[in-house]
């Protein structure tokens, strides 16, 4: 036993010595050393590497199958679409990227797209229009089972192809020239070019996908054409992107992007504070007041709304007067103040910063009139409104808002409201079963066009959880989608919004959300925009 | 030297060399893990054969296989009681697209058939593909994250034993002294502190130097890049087991000290330290060994918090997130790996009894 | 596998006249406990915390859920002695109400585990044979499922069923059940082991020979004899339940605000680096209570195990 104890002591000493040694070795030096897939080591120089955090392992770098923002953050730097947003423009004007130009005909039902000829993939193969068609076919085919396939359902017969009812030849996508594509749509779509910015419509190299199989998105296999290439992907840990020297546009100033996967924001802030990260996204709300005062703090509004919905099939919420009274009894200013995150109160359905936004649309806070409306609906002091239920998914912020609304409704209308929270997936499931009375949800823009928001509330939309159906609204929104004339569209959307948030009121918009970030002062031109396109090709690092 | 000794010490040496290489931030040679595993299995098999425990171990292994199979079934059934499916998202999917996805993953088949498919896959060693991490085989996810969690767990356990046992011995040998009391207060505090308080506390002190500014930047606050990054997470995770072991060692040593053979040895004039370290400690290790099984379980589930707090790329977070994502194959894969490790840890502990105390016969 | 059940040896002597002997056994134990100052003090500390928990509505200076945005995140001051949280809720009140929820989770889960585990273990140990084998295999299986997965699955499933109207009960059921699923297993093992030991003793054999019904034997003869180890085990289980509840809150499956438990508070707190009072006070409450339970557990173990009394 004495010998065993000796072993114990010896290894304890060894352990301690090695720890001290390790501490001594790794202190200092800001460059990052990473293991390459080949087994070699590479050094990312501090002054040419942007170090960012992503909240998790990207679920997929296959841009036709990914659906989440984390994957998008990486792919948007690896790839490029036919069109892109001009990030230097406040309104995010659409500019051609892989496309040279596009033009509409037949009242925006037919689109002719001409692609650039000077683009090469990272393996040197020239980019052609066929790659675009391949990408779209892959996105739409049943076997890919892409969640974002519906992005191109506007194309003639695309939906039927996705269901396996029609062949690809019948789909309205044709190569009409050496570098020209003709797209025929089911109906007029004025916003079609916006879809070309989305990662689900990027071109693809089928030979690469075939060769790589399930692992085609791994470094070494993946072939892209954007400003960066995938150099390292240590799953659950780190992604390193490297400047693509074959990129057709203005080459990025930074050489590398190191994206660390950190789930907990408090941890990310710790890393930021110790100089290991250049930016932190989505700051914890409890720390916001303090962080707001720091010079590294930035915020940007988003095209994203937070709303409460009514299930109009459930009495007494089947009565528009009751719904309107409730909407009128909620002071959004108070909610925004409570959240203290710089959110913008919103009464209309289309958020500020988007075409079609109307500041004065919707019902505003007026407790006096709200009580009046409730009386009209037949609920006076004598007949009290039955107890209502607000349902939301478990989350501190949702809870705070629900509690606040509960208090407001009690104070302003004398209505008793019960709160019920459910785990996220349980909640989504119960929304589908339509047992809720009042519920909370959000909507974030896929493309900066009002259609993206307005079509949520179409009577046949899967995202309309209110049971509310209005033929006139459907007609107006569909008509606006097919109208090219901006003024006419504006008028149509205005009319539709009036039905939605002033007359029928199946939803109560509360505010549009804000993104908070910390950015190291050495970073210039960090991409902050309402669409949250984190394309880092324009970023510059100061020494 | 007998074959047994060669195998046994070889195993210890390979492990120590591996740890030393790892802590010196050198890359382990390719296949090192397999070498260790193979050697360990060889050593264990030899010990089992020599100890005439073949029948016992076979029985235990069969039982273990049955337990793991039952767990697979139970988890599979429980999962289907979870409301909400893997492809429910804030933006609802059109029905035709959902149908495509469900067809792709075989979720449109009857439940019984899905279960059979799953078992067939398991029999082939195929854990399926994750739903959330599209197209990534569950086996890959495990292969990439398990080593990190294993590293974290092994170092924490090592810390627990290397710190816990000496503290327990020291406290017992100075029973009722100031040293004893101080050590036990430390130990009991370790038991009483949750890891999400210990972790951030360490970060506050050793990364940001509050309240001693000399310590600012001494240790990195998160990540898992090189040995210096291991220190705080390992302490955070290992503190509680270390404290438990320290208390257990102390109390069981005090118990053994009162035993007759100790009195006899003292009467015969054997030096006290010899009695203490040679006889008492050895006999006190049995309860410590007994608790090692549950400790491994505790470290496995405790690693989740530590991994989150320190941003460590381990397996713990998948265990929790796969449930929130309803990622059925990943949940099942994680559960199976964890329970297999638990079952094996318990078996090893039981076998170690015979090493520590030859009087114990299994079977 | 005798080695796994080494800790408690009850063969010190079977009580002949149970009542008298039993009484003196307990008062002896109490005397011994009194001598152990740490344990004695811990006992009163726990009583104190329990009183706070029960009397929370009367002693808390403010409500645990009333928000006051204008007074958010204040450090300790004369109005809010322990400061306020991010919504301006009084921390002292939240900690006092937190005691209520934490202690409820800790104690009720332990009691529930005791009832389920006790019956299970008693049946297993008493009946023996194939029943015992089946019951013990089941426990093996439950023991090998990672507790985390079981906790999460059971927690989510039960939270999604609406079993209670009362929001406090509703918030607690999922946690109770999730924790109990893990907790009763070890108690079942303990009780089984004890029953196996005790049932071979002379006085039990005597009672059996006299034709006493098994339930009577178990409740009248066996239960009092195994009460000691069970109480000790419960004293250790309660703090670990409290800890596990905070762990569940960390995952987002524990209690949710506005309800307050020490776990909920500590979880909110550790993310708020700039506001140490959010973590320090709930952390201290958690720490001292855990400490007290552990010290009391040690004291009880020593007090109830006469063999060790001379230590």
C-alpha cells in the first residue's frame, strides 16, 4: 500500500507541476493556433482575424437545408446569391450579385435573369447559369426534403414538383440563353428578386454534393464562391473561414474569421472582456442597463415584431369589439419601458424600417374608449367578462410581458386574466391544436417586403393561429403581391392593415425588436442591419 | 514479473503517459485511445480469468446488455409521449413539405415499425442521423463531443481522488484538531455549493481578478483549448466529488481506527504512520469505492452545467438540447452512451472491490 | 454483493420491549445530538428556515411578484434590505418566498420518495424470490438511465398535462415528479436492505411464528428499527433535492418566475455579473441551508448509530 500511496503522491505532484507549466506556456500571445483537418497547425494572426461568437454548432452548412440564423451567418459569408442587399444603404436596396441584371415582364409574372460570367468557384470551376437551376431543383425536390422549399413555391408548378405530382420539365424555370434564365411564376410577384438573396436560392455544384455525400459540407469537400472559404470546422467548437482569393468581387480586408460556438451569453461576455472575442450578439436582458453604458455597445432595430393573437373561435373573443377593447387597453409604451431594451412600440402589423410601415395605423392606447367598447359588446359592470387565458412559451421576457399585460387589463378593463406557460415545443403543439385563447408569437422577416408579414395572416396560412379568416384581406394582400407600382401597393397594404389591426383585430402588435451587440473598437464597418445579414466581407480591423 | 503485473502496470503507465502528454499540450499519437482501451480490456480480461470471475462477468455483461436494451425501449416510448415534434418551429411548415420531411426520416410509418427500424439500426451499430444537425450521424456527434466530456470527467474524478483522499486521511489522522475542523468545513462547503455558483465565482477571481487585481487574466474565463483552460472547469466539476470523498475517507478511517486489528498492531508497537497508511487507509477505501459508481453518474450529469458555464464543446449540452429540440435519434444516442458508461463504471467498481479487498468474492 | 451495504449495522441487539427501549433509544440519540454543537445549531437553523417558509406571506416585507421598474437592480438599501432584481422586485421577499418553494420541493420530494421507495423496498425485501428479482432489475434499469434525461422527459411530460388548477401546485408538480423518479430508487434500495437484515432477527421471526400479519410486522416491528438510517438518508436527500431543483431551473425546466426559489434566483443571478447582490444573497441562503442539512445529517448519523458514540 505504501507504494500505491507513493504513486498517488507522485502523480499529484506531476499534475501540479504540469498545470503550472501549462499556465506559464499559454499566457500571452493573441494569435490563435488551430488544428487543420490535415493535421497541421495554422496560426491566425490577431490583426487579420475577426473573432466572433455563434450561439451553437450550425445545424447545417448545406444552404438548401439549413433554416436557422446560425447556419445562415456562416453560409452568407461562404456563398452569394443572385442578388444581395446593399449593406451601406439604410433601406437595404437590392443590388445584383451573381446576377448581372433582372427584368420583369407580363406584370411581374415572368422574370428574365442574366448571370455574371466572371465568377469562379473556389476550386476554379467557372460559375454558370446551370448551377442556379441545379440549386433550385435540389431545393424543390422531394428527396431533399428542404424546409425552405416553399420559398420558391411561387414558381409555376414548383409546389406540384415538390409534392411529386409534376416533373421538373413542367416547372417554370428555363435556361433561355448561355447566361440567361427565364422564370415563370404562378402569379404576379413584385418582390421576387428579394427571394434571390436568400440562402435557399443559392446555386450549387451537384458534382461536389455527390462526391462528398453526407459530408460534402466539411472543409476540403465543400466548394463555394463567396468572399470566404471554409477552412476549419471543429464541430461544437470552432469554425474558421479564410479569405477566398478567387472571389470575383472586392476581396475582404480581413484574412480569417474565427467563429466560436458559445451557448451562454454571460460566458461570451466574459470572453469579450478578456479580449478573446471581437463581438457578442444578443446580450442578456438583466445586464442590458449596465452594458448600454459601455463604449462597445451597439444596437440595431430588426424587421421583427412581437405580437399577441386572439383565437377568434373562442367566445368572448369571437366578438371584434372585445378584441378591440383589449387591444386598446394595452399601453405599449409601458411594456417597452419595462423591457428597457430600446424596442419600438408598434400598433400596425408592418414594422418600422420596412416599406409599407404606417406610424398611425392600428388602435392606440385609450382606456376610456376601451371600456366604452366593452360596454357596447355587452360586458358592463353587471355582466363581467369571463376569465381569459394568456398562453406563452416559457421564457423570462415573455413572462414579464404577460404579467404586465395581465396587470394592465385588470387595471384598465377590470378583466381577470390567467397566465399559462409551456415549454417551447409543447407550446407550438398546442398552438396547432387551437385550444389557446390569447397567445404570444413573433415574426421575423425572411425578406424585407411587406408581403412577408401580410401573408402570415392570410386565411390559409399555416402561421395564422387565430382562426381568423377575411376574404377581403386575402384579396387585397394577394393583389398587392402582384402589383409593381409602389404607390398602388402602398394603398392596398394600407387598406389590408386597416382590416387587420383596426377593424377585425385578430392580432395586437406590441413592438418591433432590437438586437444588442458588443463590438470591439478595433473592428470597423461591422455589419449591423435590420435584416441581420452578417456578411463580414466589408469589415476592417484597425491595428 | 507476472503477466498480470505487466498488464496492470502497463495500463496505469499508458494512462499516466496519456495524461502527461495531454497536460503538456502535446498531441496524443493517433489511436492512443484505442491502445488504452485495448490494453485496459486485456488487463481486465486477464484479471477476470485469473480471478475465476468469468461466469460472473459474463452474467453481468449480459445483464448490462439487457438493461441498455430496456433503456432504449423505455426512452423510445417516453419520447413519443413528449408533446411537440422535431419539425415544429415558429414558422410553421406547409403540410406538403412536412410530409416530405417525415417521409425522409420514416416518421410517417407506424410506431411499431419505427421501433423495429431503430432496433435494426442499433444491431448494425447505426444510431441514425440527427434531425437538428441535418444529415450529421449521431455517432459522429458522439465521437466528436464525447472525448471532451471524457477528458473533463476524468480530470475531475482524478482531482476528486487526489485531493479528497489525502484530505480525508489528514483530517482523520488529526481527529478533532483545528486542522480536522478546518478541512471538514472546507469539505462540507464543497458539498453545499452548486456548480453554477462555484464556476462564475472562480471566473470572477481568476480571470477578472476581483478582488485581487494581481490575478486578472491568470486563467481564461472559458473555452477548452489547452490545459490552462481545463483548470477552472475541472475544479468546478471536481469540487463536490472531492468533498464527498474527503468526508467519506475521514469517517471510514475513523471507523477502521477503532477496529481490533489496529489496536493489536499498536500494542505490538507498529509505528503509527505505518498503521495509518498501510492498514487503515487500505481498509477505508472500500466505502470510497462504493460511492465511485454514483460519483461517475453525478459527474456525467453535472458536466452539463460546467460545459455551459465555461463554453466547453462537450456532450452534456446535447443531452439537454436534444430533448428541447425533440431530436429523437440524438436523444436516444446520448441516453444509450450515458447509460452504457454508467453500467460499465458500476461493473468496474464491483470488480475493483476484489482488488482492494481480496476477501470479497463475486459471483 | 454484501459489500455495497456496509454502512449501517443494526445487529447491536434486538429490542425486546419495544416501547420502553424505543423511547430511550430516541432520547439517547437526542442527548447525543445535543452534544454535537454544529448539528444541534443546524437543527435549529433548519427549523428557523422552515418557519420562514411557512410564514412567508406574513413576514416578507413585500410581495414576491410586484414589479417596480423604477426601482430595478438597486443594491441593498434601507427600503429593500437586500436590493431589488431586474424588475424591481424586492430580493429579501423573493428569498423568503424562495425558502418556501425550495423547502417544499426538498421536503415533499423526499417524503414522496420515502413513501414510494419505502413501500417498494419493503415489498421487495419482505416477499423476496422472483418478485424481489423483478423489482430489483427494474431499479437497475432506472438507475442506469442518465438522471438528467429522465428528469427532463418526466418534467416536460408532466408539465404539459394540466393536473392542478392552483398555479403554485401546477408549477411544482413537474418538478416533484421529476425529482421523485430519481429519488425513490436509492430509498427503495436502503429499505430493502434493512428489511432483509431485520426480517432475519429473532424478534421478527418470533412475531411471524405467532402468526402476525406481514403488514403489522412491517409497521410495528421492522419500521421502527429501520427508522434511523431512513431519517439520516432523508436529511441528505433534502439538500440534494434542493440542489437538483436549482439545476432544473438552470435548464429552464424548474420553477419559472414570477415564482421564486433559491435555484431560480441563483440562476438569474450568476448571469448578472455587474450586480453581485443578485447572486450573493440567494447563494448564501442556498449554501447555509445545504450546510445545515449536511451537518444535521452527520450529527444524526452519529447520534443514531450507538457504535460510534464515543468518537
